[in-house]
């Protein structure tokens, strides 16, 4: 059973959602590293909500997390419809650069796990071009068996380095499932799930232009750039999500 709702979290469709900005998120990361306490930090977007409402293991894992931040305008719109004050939006395509600066300033050691062969290394080069002192202590692609001998070899490689921050980028829900099953075996302090973060940081996937971000059309830019991967997720997922939101709102109006 999930733990009781954290006092700093918003009760959002039965899931925890923390109202934090980037500076507060960094403060949680710093606190965990300095106290040498493990912390799983997850992100909530429309896709994650839809998955968590179908899979109890993911719902429980969200409650185990030290913090769950808002990853997308859809969550903010859903919160507004439910009469909640929406948290700030933090998306990995922009936050990875802020996280790199923060990690550089504090001399934290990172490990990048995910994406196709070579992409995490390309991401390191671009991040270091802006932050030369950034300490990425290791990388590994995401195309390995997620259990058994291959996973054990990956765990051993990470544990030899013992990074401060591990970023796992397999995409949802595979990254959450793998981390849920393995994070307690890993010698790291902070665990993040970043989806396509390495593709963005490497430049393989373009960020939405600022004008589209300002008018909340980031999702459309992504759909136009990756229609094969995102069409079903967006075409089916967005209506499903707002169905849950409206159902929750109607239930609240009746009480």
C-alpha cells in the first residue's frame, strides 16, 4: 500500500504531486547528497498519470519517491480544472542544463544511463561545452536486458563509480519499472527518470521554440517532430487524462 500523502504534496487524481520550482528541487537533491540519503525523484506528466491509474506498482512507486515534480502543461491545466494551485512546470529538455550547472557548481558526480549507443556520450560533450567542470563519471546505453545478467553488469558498473546522481532515460514506464526493481541495489544518492533527456541534451531531438513554449504548444511541436512515437500517446492519452480529471471534478461537486 502507498504511504500516506506527503504533507507538501498536492493530492492529484490520487497521486502525489509536489509544488516545487527548480531551486526547491535542487535543494532536495543537495539535502539528499549531503545527508548521504537515497532519494528517488520522479516526474508527473499526462502519460505518467494514465499509466499510474492503470498500474498499481507505478502508483505505489510514486508514493515511495522523495519528491514528484510537475512535468508538463497538461498537469497544470488538470490541476486548475480541479481547483488546485498548479505547480511550476519543470521539463527535462530545459532542466538538464540547469541541473548540469547546479551539479558543476557543487562538484556532484553524475551517471547517464539510457538512449541508443553513443547518445549519452554526445550529451556529455554538449553539456561540458557549456559547463567544462561538469563531472559525468560514467555512461551506458539503454539497450540491454532489463533483468538478469545484463542488468547485473550495469549495476556493477554504476556501483564501481558510486555517483551522486543517476539519471535513467529509458522512457515511461520502462525506466520507472527498472528503477523500482533496482534502486535499492545501486550505490548512488539521487535517482532521476529522464525519458528522452539524453536525446535532447545531445541535440538529436530539437527543443520547441520559445514562442511555442510561451503559448503552451510544446506538445504540438513534439508531436510534429515525432509523430510515429507520440501520435497514439497524445491522441488517446490526452482525452483519457481529461476524462479522469472531469470525472474527479464531478465527483467533488457531488460531495
